[in-house]
C-alpha cells in the first residue's frame, strides 16, 4: 500500500474515533459501528482482502494497473470520510435540537 493512502486511512480512523468520543461525551451514547459495519466486519473484510492479495496483487482500474490495497484503501478512505461527514452533521443537528436557546 502506498504510504500516503495508509497515513490517510489512519487519520480518517482517528477522526472517526474522535467523533465517536465527542458524541459519547455530548450525547451520552457510544457508537462502535457505523452503518452496520463494526470491528468484526472490518476484520473479515481485511482477511478476505489478504486472501485476494495472495491470488492477485494488482488490479486494473480505468485501464491503469494499481495495487489491490491501494484501491481498497482509497475505497475505504472514501467510505470513512462519508461516514465522518454524515455522523458529524447528524450529531450537530441533534445537539442543536436538544439545546434550544431561549429568547
């Protein structure tokens, strides 16, 4: 895997963790999984990816030859970014509704 993709995945994971910790503190609910995708499902997905890597380490994407984990990492990064934005907006709206400012 390209180092920049790996670093980006770590940063996205850290940001999702921070979002989860802030939601736990502010809303009082701890969420370990997002969109029915929890740690166990991710481990299964990584195991399948490792098996696929043994069989075919390179894939063709739009005619270009790319490493399988680069493609998987980019897809994972896009999914994590989407989750981060969606749940941050959801928690922000919920906090705004729960804490109305009296006029």
